[in-house]
C-alpha cells in the first residue's frame, strides 16, 4: 500500500509528521506510516477546489450523476483489499464492513438519482406581469446553487459510510461543491484506498482535478487551516462534541463565517410505555441489548438512555436485559483512545452514588469494551446533568420514574437528540399523544417499537436534531435532504432567456419540475 494523499490529481507523500493505523485487536502498528499535510498542501487543495468550482457546478446533471456512480463502482473495484484493510484498522468484522461498503455505494447512487431528478434545485418561476397595476412585476426565477468548496471531517466509527466517500462527501459533490477530505487518522489506509478511487473517478469523468482532494493531518493545524480558509464555504463533520464545537468556533471567527454541519453527541432516549412493558418486557429487553451492543456500541444512534415508569413490568425488562447482556462478549473498540474514553465514562457512571450497576457484559482485555447497564432514579437524573453525557460505547442508563408526569419531566430535561424511540402498545396511544410535542422538540427522528441504530439511507430520513446532537438542527447528514446543506438560493430578475441557466430557461430544456406562480 502506498502512503499517499491526494491534492487534486497528484498523489503526494506528506512531509509533516505522520499518522499510522493501529490494529485495535492486536495493538500492532500498521504499515505504512502516512505523511501529514503541510499548510502549503492544505492551501494548494483549497486553491484547486476554488479553481474547479465554477466548472464543476455547471456540469450537466447526467455527467454529475455518472461521476457519483463511477465513485461507487471504483470503491467496489478495490475489492477485498479495502475490506481487509478496514478490518485491520478498526476491529470491525467483515460482514459489518461489507454491509457498510454497500451502504456507501447506495448513498452515492441515491445522490446520482437526486441529481438526475433535479427536484433538489427547488426551481421557482414567477413570470413577468408587465400589465400589472399599479406596478408591473419583473420576471423572477430562482434556483439553488452550491455554496463552494466543502471540507469534510470523516467519522472514526464508519470508516466507509461516514468517511472519505461517505454521506457528507456524496451530498456535497452531488450539490456541485468540490470536496476536501481531512481523513480520520484512525483508518488512514482505508482512506487512501477510497481517496484514490474518488481521484480516479474525477479523472475518468474528465472533471477538473480540484473537485476532490484528501489530506492526512498529523496534528490539527492543516484541518483547522482549511476551515479558516476563505475559499472554503462549508464544513461537514461527524465526531465528538469537543471536536465539532472547535470547528464551529473557527468557522464563526472567520471574517466571513460559514456553516459547519457537525453531527456530535446523542444518547438517543428509549421510552418504554406501560402497556408495551406489560405485554412484552422480555422481548424489548432482548432487542435493546442487540441494539446497545451493535458495533461495540459505537453508533451515534446507540440507545444510551432508557426511561420508564417503575413497576413489576419494568423489573421484567431489567431482568431480561441483564440476562441477555451477561452473555455478550467484550468487543474490540475502534481505537485505544475511544476505548479509554468509554472505560472512563462507564466507570464515572458506575461510581456515581445515585447509580446502580444493573448488569454488565463479559469482560475482556486490550481495547475490548465491556457492555454495561446502569439504573438511577428520575430525581437523581434531574439533579445531575453529568448523567446525560454520552458514553460512546455499549453502556446505557435506565431512569426509573414514579409516574407519567415524572417521565415527562425527564424527557423535558434532555438535550437535543438524533433519535427518540417509543415502545408502545395500542393502550399507550393517549400517553404517547401527550409526549409527542415534547419529543418533536427534542429529536430529529422519532421511531416506534424499534431502536435508532441502523439508519436507512432514503429520501425521508432525518439523521440530525437539536444541539448538541448537531450544530444545525435544520437539516440532516443522512438521506436525500442532506444535499440542501450545501446549497443556497439565487434569484434571477429580468435576465434574458439566453443568459439564464438551462434549469430556468423558458423552454425548460432539462424538463425539471418547477413551481410556476406558486403552482406545481
Ligand atoms: N456521536 C458520534 O457520532 C460520534 C462520537 N464520537 C465521540 O468522539 C470521541 C473521539 O472519536 P473521534 O472519532 O476521534 O472524534 P473527534 O471529534 O476527536 O475527531 C473527529 C475528527 O475531527 C478532527 N478534530 C477533532 N478535534 C479537532 C480540532 N479541535 N481541530 C481540528 N480538527 C479536529 C479529528 O482529527 C478527526 O478527524 C469518541 O470517543 C466519541 O466520544 C466519535 C465518533 C462518532
Ligand atoms: O446507525 C447508523 O447507521 C448510523 C450511525 C451514525 O451516524 C454514527 O454512528 O455516526
């Protein structure tokens, strides 16, 4: 494997320190070391992206769609080498990574379809009304154009679907934005393989080289310089609250502030309604453990909080959870750092005098995370904000409430969330109706009789939510709507038809849907 990053078309070996993959299952440092970018490398990537922008954003829909599909094909063509490298760098099992590769390709293809459809452009035409009294109306035509070059910070926990060619990159490229990826240092080899696949797609599709660059950063300076660079117009990020907020601060301090779409921490409350518990406490417990321990709990949609009213049915749920969790082996986590942070967080919760340990998974050494299930009272939870902190891994806290009012008070105290799950039966509908307005204020996705892990990539998906689950609650980082993050509206007033973009010309040569005088 070559230790390359990609500054436009050029494969470059970085000279500013290096990052190395570490196999978290064995502790082995993986070859080769990947050289980090200098500030000059970051500057060159930004210059190339800026130079590519005007040509790239006016590519025909079909050409841009084929580009996205070519990236997907190229990723598949890497073959097993990609899966094996990702397994070595993340400790994630083969089946999970093969599934994630399929999802990554599916995301790229979904955005290809969206580009072909043209609906994302939000076209509106208000034809001139020269005879209108007392004043004539101008001809007004609106389309959305891309913001400009986008910097993407991929996630550690999805080395393909939220990484170099993941959802942020796919949606930004689909919008017409050149992308510069700051590769996550937890999986540099995987990133290099995918980076080359994207770079080759740029060349094969005859696009300007600056449409895509990917750098490694041995510290934080190159990534931060890109966020501060005046040619960069938006940022996509998935990771910790601290990391996301640091990038938001840099973006806000620029002479020209820019949006940062950071997906950060979420504990994804699961609310168990009384009738559902009565009818199927044991089955809910089993399903909960399966979701909690998926991928060693390293999902931002992990069910980190359970809320329910006290009683024998809740005790049955706890017993079922404890039984299932006791059989779960410790699972290798992504990096020694993530494992250490998880172990620290779980230990702090266990040491909290208001918390009881209800169950633990099996123990393990090295980077293996031991699952844990804690309980506390609603009163203690409401008093101690630290109990709301994300423990990134397979740990969850049950909040026992005295009654429905206390349960509502616990929900009202929560920070913003990516998901909220309700386990309900027919007899719970009234209780749920009362909770729904509160849940809508708290979460981006409200789901019933399931768990938030395993996000469907589709048109109606929302993978976002109020702060701190994201830095911008108005949008989503997964699904078709993600493209809107990288667009802004432009209105053309009285522009001669010959000068209008094709999407807005009188004859509508692209055949896209347009809102004409407010009517479809
Ligand atoms: N909620 C979620 O979706 C996820 C949360 N996490 C949390 O983040 C912790 C660490 O995991 P990481 O993936 O390494 O997240 P991280 O936030 O530390 O890093 C993510 C990316 O941002 C960059 N970065 C972070 N802070 C920065 C700064 N101040 N300036 C410039 N660049 C910066 C990193 O180099 C990396 O590329 C986990 O233990 C977990 O708590 C991690 C993955 C997903
Ligand atoms: O649950 C999923 O499929 C996606 C989770 C996610 O976005 C994340 O963990 O970063």
